[in-house]
C-alpha cells in the first residue's frame, strides 16, 4: 500500500519566499498602473471639457462683448460667463455622464471667482475661474507660469480659466501638476468666424455667424461692418469696372453666388467674402494691375476662388476654395505680411503669380494637386517666415525660390521640382516627402535637408545642401550623372527627421450658414424723415423705384447734419446724378445708416464720378458699382454710434422688417 507524499517544510518555505518576492516586485507596479489609469481619466475629462468649450466659444465671445457694450466691467462680464458655463456644464455632465475626479470620486462643477484667489474644492471634478489678464499665447506660458492654480489641493480636477478672448484648460495629476498638453481655446474674432465654424442658423440678417460682429442684431452688423451684402444663391455682386477704386475705412462683408470686384480695393479693417450655393465663385481683378489691399483679417471662401489682381495683406488671411483656388495672372503678385496665411482647397491649388511672404507662416494645403507652374514665378520668404505645402496627390513646383526660412513639402503621390532653369536657394531647413517619387531635375541649393520617398530622382542635377538625410528605397539619375554635395546619410524609418515648418493647427471648415436679407412687414412708406418717434435718429422708409423719394431721403434737407439718418429702402434702387444732393458729379453723404432689401446700384451711366459715405454703414441684398472713379465708405464712429442709437435701430427693424 502506497502513501501519498506531501510537501516538505523546505518546499513550503521556498514557495512562501517566492510569493514574497513576487509581491515586492508586482504590488508597486500595480499601484503605479492604477495611478497612471487615474491620471489618464483626468486627461479624458479634460478632452470632454475641451470639446464642450470649443462648441460654445462663439456664443461666449459674443456674450462678453455684449456685456461690455452694456457698460459692464470686464470682471462683471467674466463672472457672468463663469456662472453660465458652470450652470450649463452641471446639467450637461450629470448622472451617467458626470465627470468623476478619480482621486476623490467628486463629480461637481465648481464655479470660482478670480483666478488670483486660487481656492480649491474637495468635492469638485471641474473648477472654473476667470482672469482679466491677457490670454496666454503658448502652452509653455501655462505650464511654467505661477498665476494659474495647481498643487496637490487640485489633484484630479480639470481647471478652466475664462479670459476676455478665450479659455485656458488643463487637467491636474495626482501630484497637482499640469498634465501635458494644456489647451488654449480662442473665441472667434468679433467680426468674423475665421475658423470657419459658420455660427448658428442664418435665417435672417441678424443671427450670429461669419461676419457677425460683436452681437447678433442688425444694429450690430451696422456697427461691425460699414459695408454688408447679404446675397443669396442667385445674387451677383459686381464692384468696379476695371479702372475704378473702392476705399473702405472699416470692415466689409460680401456674400452671394458670384462676387466680382474689378478695381483697386483698399480695406482698412477686416474683409470677409463668402460664396453661396453650389458653383459659387469669387473673382478679383480683371487681369490688369488692380490691387486688393487689406490691413485687418481676411477670410475668403467660395466653390472657386480666382485672383486676377495683386493681393496685399497685413494680418491673418484664410482662403478656401471648395473646388479650386487659382492665382491666375503671371503679371501679378501676392504679398503676405505679418500673419498666418492659410490657403486650402478640397481639390487643386494653382499658382501663376509671384508670392512674397514676410514675417508670416505660409500654408498651402490641397486635397488634390498643388501646381506652381509658372516657370517665371517666384516664391520669396524672409527669415521670419516659414512655408508648409501639402497635396493629397501631386505637387509640381516650377517656381524660383529665394528663402531664408524653413520649407516643408509633402505630396501624397509625386513631388516634382521640374527643370525650368530657375534658381532655388533655400537657406532654412528643407523637408521633402512623397509617397512615390521626389524629383529634383534642376540644380538647387538647400539647407539642412531631409528627403523621404520611395524613389529620389535627381537626373543630372547638382544638389548642394548643408547636410542631406534620406529615407529612400532607390536613387535615380540619368547617364549624365549629377551630384549630391555633400553625400547623403540614409536613416532608418525609426529615425525620422521632424520638419521645422509644420502643418497648420486647424484646417479651414466650409461655412454653410449664410445671412438672409429681411423683407418689409408692410408698405406703409413714410412721406419724410421722422425725427420725433426715435429721439436719437431720423427715420425714413421709401420704395426703391421711387426716385423722387430716394432723392429726398439722400438730400435729407432740414435734418441736423450730425444726426444719423436711418433709411430703409424696399427693393432695388439706382443711385445716380438725379439723386445727388448737389446735382453734381461727386456725391458726398454723411451719417447715413441704410438697409436696402434689394440691389443697390451705382450705374456706369449715372454721371457720378465719386461717391463718398462718411460715418456711415450699408446693408444690401446685392450691389453693383460702375462709377467713373471712386467709391468710399467710412465706418460709423464708435463715439457717435452708441448703444442707444443701436437699440433704436433694432427697435425700428423689429417694427418694420420680417
């Protein structure tokens, strides 16, 4: 009979020792994993809050400016925003959707006061402050700054700080340190939604959205832009006749199916143009030497964008062609100064004109092809600039280049520096990448260079670089040789070179909401200016085809010259010499606020040489100017166009317009 053998004392002791050793090794790792998981939960909470704030940034920007216009202090306006955000977040992130502080299990949204107080909460997962300082410009300013709340008392919280121009947002780990990256979310600009979000529904001429100004009423639009055109998918806007000038001292917003301005155009403010409907187009210039010059922010969008004039900008500019963007004329130039230049198309971008970039980031992103196909064209960048050029398919680059700045070019198929005999001199870092072939078929001088491609073809060209790193499967050159000076260093895929000129942080989104002109509730036209019902302004409503009434309205006899004249025009109107106050060739009008429910025309046969609107603002459904010389309009004075004036205009619009 056999008896089963049990464990000996030594074996049991060995097992116990092994278990002890494993516990010493594994238990701390389990704790670290749990801690890492909790910190990850904070990051997830921060991302959810980021999405929420991005969706309401436009509304909060408008709310802040509206509060300021109502004579509230900045602190009062920001406190209101803190309370509104906290209240809405509490109702949005509730129950199963609540944001949980993984270190305290708290789930409340805690509205705080000034960020300088730095008061924490033991039962919160989100803390909201306000700050009257300038919005930080970089993540390093947030991480390294001493004014923003952090420390162990805030562990596990998401912190949101509301400024007058946007938000700062970050999560705090178990040690109360900021989890990288923090986020900076800017409010859309007051006079435009340049990010392209489009705002809310465009059911009339007073909703928020692109070109919306500091609020969402008609009075706000008169204040934000001295020239507004709210055309629809059938409206055509024609400005100029090739030899005239338009001077806009203020901001302008143009919207319609087809927008053409064949003139020298100077905009001393923001300039927003939106093509409406499928197949919409915007065309500048007539192929001559016209110039469009903008000092403020510029936002152009349409199905097709075509530039046949010189273009000069001095601030941020975004250009979106849903189908294509074309700089059409070899005899013109685009001069971009001091800003971010973002040119984007879902299909092709075509350059034939010269491009000069100074102190700017130059982005060209095409879903299809990028063509720089004018063999006489030039791309010039100073040392304060950079260029990022990307195509979903091919990039053909036949331009001469003179660049002190870094340049990145990325192609989804082939990248071709064609042999056009033009010089290429790039002193900055150069990053070239193509899924298939990078071809440099002309002698070039490049800075520190990285080439990533299946094939690098340099024909018989001489490639001179400061240094050359490649990640290339095969090299190709013809029987005539060619040289790489110095030679190249092949790097592995695990060691990519990061480009110095990087992609834009956000792409331009198509604006789908539009402004719609209002119609009149009735046709009870007034027989003259009403100066008593609305104490701050004189009001007159006329039918556009009634030339006598229109002349009387523009002459504004017996009306105090310093008083605003608010004129509503029902339908189309043609302004010519007969409507002129002096019956002369020049028309000079001051202090006019005009709402035209149809097309406002200045015909070529009007016998008017110059038309000037001082301290004035216009909204029209369409516009056609064919003057002999110059159209000038100057934005209403901020000291004269007061909140009370705006309220009276809004009251009249509510009474007379649908």
